[in-house]
C-alpha cells in the first residue's frame, strides 16, 4: 500500500493543516475530517507528532531547501503561522533553517538527521495504519481508491 502514503499525507495536510474541507453533501466533510484526524492521530500520537507536522516533514523531505513562504502556500497557512510551526520543529531539532541559496533574505528548510529518522518511523507507522484501514479492500479496490484520490487531488500525484 505504499502508493497511498503521498496521497494520504496530502489529504491529512489539506484537511488538518490548512483547514480545507472536501465539498461533500450532508455535512460528511466534518465527519470525514474528524475521522481522518482520529486515524492519523492513532499512528502519530505516540511520537508526539500531529498529522499537520507530519505533512510539513514530508513536504520538506521531498523538497530540500524549500522556502518558508513556499511551505506556507503548500499547506495553506499564513506566513506567521508557518513560522510558529517551523519554530516548533526547529526547537525539537527535527528541522533547520538556513539562508536560501538564491535569496539570502529568505529561509530555506531541511530536515535534520533526527527529523529524517523520525519521519522514517512515522512513514512506517502510517503505512501500517493504511494497511489496516484498507484490509477489507482487494487489490483492484485499492487501485481504484488510489485512482480516485488522484482524481480528487491531481496536482499532488
């Protein structure tokens, strides 16, 4: 089930970090958001990471040198909120800031070795949890789920 990890990481980020909601009828978006928070929390809570912080770590790992302003846009947060998120991760020695190569006025981000190690553990936990969530689906249904998630968020494939 490793194909789901990037899509679900984005889904967690858009629902939990940015506060976005899927446009579903009958108030289902709130129910889905609440359940995703529970599901994500079950995997990450023991490591003291929220789904939103997980999403930030995933984004920084995938984009070494990512500028703070680009991170803010990616997770749909204002710059001041992203600064507090980065401060938190930096205080925990999971992420570090450095001057951006092409613009010394901007901060670029990268994971520390501790951050990379924690993210590996988190990804393993999330993969195990995704496997449990999808245990009732056969291979064809899992492929359909991945395809449907890809259609919902085509820019994040």
